[in-house]
């Protein structure tokens, strides 16, 4: 699988990451920057979802910080984001 097919895979399966992040993960996993093996594909999927969770954690920290500036408790912020 090459980078273009991986990006298409991410679009088809609605992976919530920008193309730049997908490209970065692909380049970290591949040895030749052209094609990846099935085992490298599995590793790429794992790394993509780690990246998704990092992004979600950053977004949540921002929401909590902004909510606390507005005088909200963590519980109120959590309820508002459900």
C-alpha cells in the first residue's frame, strides 16, 4: 500500500485526522517512503489511532481550560460536551 491509498483508506473510513498527520505517520512507519507491507499497515493503523487520541486529549484540555476561565466546573464542562 502506498501513501495515496492510505489517505483514501482514511477518507473512506472517516479517520478524523488531516492528510498531513496521516502522511507523517506513514513516513514514520515505512522504510522506503513508497510502499508498506501488511505488518507495517497494521502498525500504521495503531499509530493513527494513537494520534487521534492525542488530538482528542489536546482538544479536551483546551475545552476544560476555557470552561474554567468562564467559571465552569469540570463536571459542567463534561455535561456540556455529551
